[in-house]
C-alpha cells in the first residue's frame, strides 16, 4: 500500500547497488571466491608445506606464483567492479524534480521515495517504477522507449486513467490524497495488478472520489525506460531501489560455462590422484631409507651405512612420515598448472575479439528512410563458450526473422471465397468496390483489419503523409496494403480510432481491446460505431479462429469454410503467413453485461489477466468468417546453402516454429531442410494416445526395414501433446519415443510451437541426451529456448534486441552461423585443447624430472631446480608460447573448411578429435618419456 503524500521519508530509498564488493569486503570476499577453485587450494597447501621448515624450497618462491595468479584475477575483478560502482554513482546522484510536502524539490535519484510525485520531461529516464498520473498531451498519454528493459525499439503507448484527467497542474496535487494498492514486487514487465483510490479532494468535483480505480500495465512506467514524444508528465513512484522490475530482472538466470571446464576439472582430479601416488611412494621410500640408515648406524661395514647422512636422531614412524610429507608435498605441487584458468580466460577473450573483428561476420544493414548503410559486426555477450562452438551437435532454429528477412509484404487477400492478388494488383479491393461487388463484405473485412491492431499512425507535418508504426511488422504490412486500396487508418488512441474507408470517414469507440499473445494466438477488439452498433472483430491463427466460428450455415456456409481451408493450405504451401479474420455483432444489452463482467475482471487484484481472458473468451464465439490475409516473408541470403553445409557437417537441425504445418514444410523445402531424396514422416496428433500410436507405427516401420539408427528420415511434428512439461531428470514414455525417433532423423520440424514449448524441446535433448545444443532466434518469443540451450545465438533483427541481449553471441544474418561454428568454433576448440594439453604436459615434465632426481638423491627431498627458476617457470618462461599458439594455430585453412563440411565432424571424433582420452594418454606418455630423457 502506497500513500500520497508519503507518511515517512527515507534517505537512500531508491539507492541501487550492482557492485559485489566494498573496500572492506573486497580482499576477504574475493579470496573466498578464488579459493573455490581446486587448483588454488592445492597450491596453497603446497605453500604452507614449504613454511614448516622440512622443505628444501624457499617459501617465497613457492608463494609468488600463487600471489601472481590471485593478484591478476583480483585486479580484473576490482576493475570490473569499480566500473559498476561508477555507473551506480552516476545513476544514484542524478537530479530529479519532485513534488513533496506541497513544494517542488530537486533531489538525487537515490532519495526518491514511494509516493513522491515526479516531474519528468521529454528524453528523461524514468527513475523508479511509476504510475502515470497526468500528461501534457490532450489525450493524457505518453510514449516511452523500453529498449533497455526488453530490447524492443518501438515506442510503447501509456495512458493515464481518464478519471485523473483533472490533474493538469502540479499545484492541484496539493489538494488531493490517494492510496495505491498493488501487488508485491515481481519481475514481470507485461502485467500489473493494482488499484488507486482518491482518499480526499478539497476543491474538485469528480466521479473518481471514493472509488477504487483499476490500474494495469498501460498506466505503469518502469524504471530504465525513457520518455519520448511527450513534453511533460507527472508520475507517482510506486517501487523504488531493489524493488523495481529492472533490478529484479537484472539477476541472471544462471551463468553458462563451457564443457571444457568440466574436462579440466576431471583432469585435475586425475592429476591429484597421480600426485597422491607419487607422494605416497616418495614418503614410503624416504622413511624406508631413514630407518635403514638408523638400523645400520653402528655397523660401519654395512653397505647401507652413510655416516655423513646420519643426524644421530631417533624419530617414530609417524614423525618421519610427517616430515617427508611436508618435504615432498611442496616439490610435487607444480604437477598442477596453477595458471591454467587465468590463461584460459585470457585466451578466450582474445578469441572472442577475433570473432568480433572478423569481416566475414560483418553484415550490411540498410534503412528505408535514409540512404545510409550501416555495417554491423558480430557481438559477443559471453567469453566462456568459444570452444563449445566447435562441438555443436543439435541446432534449434526459429523461422520468422531467423531464416526469413522478417520484412513483411502483403501478398494475398481472401474474401468470401475469392483470392485477390494484393502484391501484383495493390488496388484490387478498390476495383471491387467500384464494380459494385461484395461491397458490404469487403467493407467489413477492411474494417476488421483497420480496427483490430495496435498500429499507431504518425502524421508528417511537412508533407502531410501518414506513416505507421507497430511492434508487429505483420500489422504494418496489412495497414499499408489497405492504404493502397483506399482504406486508411487516420487516428488511433486508447479509446477511439478513426479511418477512411473507401472515401467515407468512420469513427469508432473502443470498448474492449485484447492484444495478441503467444498463448491466445489471436487479437480481439469490441468497438462501437457512429450508429451505436457494437461489433467484435477478431483475427488470429487459423486453428484458433476456425474452431470459434458459428456452425449456423446461414452465417458460415460449408462451401465458404471449405474454400477457406483450401486457401489456407495453398497459402501455406507457398510459405505465406496467414491470419483468419472474423466478426460478431452484439446488441446494446449484451454489451452492457459484457462490459460489467469485463470491469469486474479488470478491477480484480491477482489473476487479473486470466480473469480478463476468461471474459473475452466467452464472447469470442459464434463468429462470422470474413476472410484470410496472406503475408510474404522472404528467406535471407544463402540460407539454403548454410543449412545444407551444416547438415553435411554432422549437425542435427530442428526447426521450431509457430506456423502451421504446410507453411513449415514449404519453408523446409525452400531452405533445403527437406530434399527430394528424403523420406518424410508426418506426425499430426490431437491426443496423447493418438500420438503414441503414431510414434509406435513409425518406429516399428523403421525397425522392420532395418533402418533403425540410420539418419535419412525427416519428421514434421504438429503435436502439442509432446510438449507436456516433464521433470528435469526423467522423460515421459511419450517423450522418450519422440526423442528416440527424432535423433534418428536428419531434420525435425515442430509446428505450432509456443515459446515455452520450444524451450522444453531444447531441454529434453540437452538434459537427457547430454548433447551440445545451440538455439538461434530473433524475437522475444525465442528468448526462452536461447537461454535454455548450451549456446544461444541472437539475430540482430527487426523485432527489437531482446533475443540479442539474452544470447551468448549475436549475428546479423543466419548465414554467419557457418563461419561462427565451422571456422571460429573449430579454431577455438583446437587452440584451447592444445593450451590445456600443453599446460598439463609442461608441468608433468617439470615435476617428473624432480621425482626422478629424488630417486638418485637418496629420497632426501632436495630440489632439482633453483628456487626462482621454479617461481618463473609457469609465470614467465612458458607463458608467451601459449598465447602465440592461441592466436595463430590452425590445422587447416579457411578455404578448405568452406569446401569440406565433413571437417567439422572430425574435430569431435572419439579417436581423431581435438580433445579425446587417447590424446590425453598420448600427451601423458610424452611427458613421462621427455622427463626420463632430461634425466639421462
């Protein structure tokens, strides 16, 4: 509950801190984190062993390498944390003007409290999660840019509650008090539940007094967004500091680590076991020789008598063992390469920079409004996964904007059973009107498209041309297509819209608007026209709208339904994106009941979205079919060649799309996912039992033909049943069959997939098969699968930057995936593998020489190396070569890689790959052989 005026003012209420450390906590906290690494702990024990006085090694020379490694890591962490501190300071100490205690005050951002009225001007950044109270615009609205929150570049439209329209001057806030009740802080930018109640009004008469007014996300301005195209607004702060949505979303979903680090940790465990064996053997031999020496102390004629080694001391077996342990532990501590993680991190940074500097990953972007050409480089958000790019086994790809250009162009209109070519004849609809054919049908069709959208018309005052903006490129393509036919959207606000329909001016009042969502797969709007008639217009996916059509043959004839399904199939086979358009008329009494139910749902706190959807679902029935729209989205350059290359590289390719089956198969054919020599299996089920029977049938057919295990089938799947959520550690029987069949196919195409279902498919392969997965997409609906996969690739596309921000690597076009995986991934894996092998090899040689030296020095624990040479071995003498290797080593040329896709398959071969058990054994034998040779 938030009150205005605020009852209590706290300093630093809006203070935000993203740093990990303070001056006092940096050293202990940083050391605590660094000593979570096994190698650092082991070397620390080695340093302690040299301080006991039983070791021949200088403690300083033993400590210096550890101090150097810890110091380099600490400096890096301190530098990055200091940069975060400077950014925090800049944000917290930014000035804002607020209205508090009936006067204007200029305060720091960090001192803003819940309940403060903030005065914001154009291009100001929103300092807290706020409720829009009033705006300088006549419609009491504003536009905000949320690119820092969700990556979307289009402006968002926010409107203050109409009951607060009387608040036009800042002095009027001194005459009111209000209470806002809202949900607890959470991380959702798409929903908000709350109410506001004007508690006291002295000088105003308004119907808002004493009523609880519902607040939704349309009235909320989230911290981090920027005010655009609005001169001034008054906003009331609700959540501040750590309670703001942007801060709650800043917590990472989980860092991704390279699979190579797991292999390094396994090697470290093996080496520690080897070290323990060397240590145990050396201790036993040292104790044995010492006891033999004491035994023959008084037998001067014995061959084991060495008077110059006898200190005339008598110790127990335990004492001798402890002294030998400390003596040998420090000598053998160099068996573990202490600096391997620091070196690995530095090499990965270098390799990532090579990717960003590569001109083959540089894409050209052109703009329609200006003639300027922008060259966009590849962008890396992660430095840890470069070598994993060379180990990808499964690629999961979105279609729209990833394989296609996401540049929508109107292709076809389908109205009342007839197809009209809107691409080659832009004025086809106006010709129908002039010919006096289907006038009412065509007009209703155009009204549905004109009203049922979120497009904002923007008037250019210099040439008086109208341009259209929307978060959906499909909607812009439809409105632009209609404008060429003589139907123009003129104005669009929260409550009203106006249009010119074939020369006639029409104005509508918006009663209910439910925007498109991936769950609903449709958008609906209830409007009242100038004749006070109410109409519900609805557009959406064919499977969703067709099941909501009226069964009355007088409303929708069987011939119309059949021709519509035929047209949908034809459009799908041509690769066009289809939307079905429908409507339903309501009388005034029905609308009153609907609005009452809708108001109750809108005012509910908790599950408000579900309650609203329930009301809207109840009126989206018995619809009259108007027609279908078909939009073309062309493939990007070199997509077929890239996919063909990746498949021949041994990578399994799965296409996960929300489109219908025919559209997905058409895209699969045009992109060479599907070829003529492939056998295609289509599994289209509507229940779990049906799906199980279809899977069993295909599995049995493959087994009967002796094809089980061969990779020459392609399987489009249109089955929501397969996406049921399963536990991470196990799969359902249905999912096991799905995976067993899918992994034996070159290509799998999943149709009608929602964002969460895409992520679940990726998770099944990643978790249960332990395969290296890569997900690539361009929009907000692909973020879930991008984050779920081992490696996430974002396309820098037209649907904002949300996928790019959530990804590990971002590229401009799909064709760059070939260079990223098969060239940079290959070289990164090669160089990292050699670095790891060389790091362990040199330390093995170095330590085994010491071991063999001890065998001929009477197990005395004497060092074979000068102290400072030992100290410089890892930190100086053997460092430069590794970095040269990491920058320049190549096994084959880039031309050979581009010509021979099978080369990618070889680098992960169990016997000929870069990092295998046999190669590790070979390097170990080399180390033993070379250490023996050094002692000869």
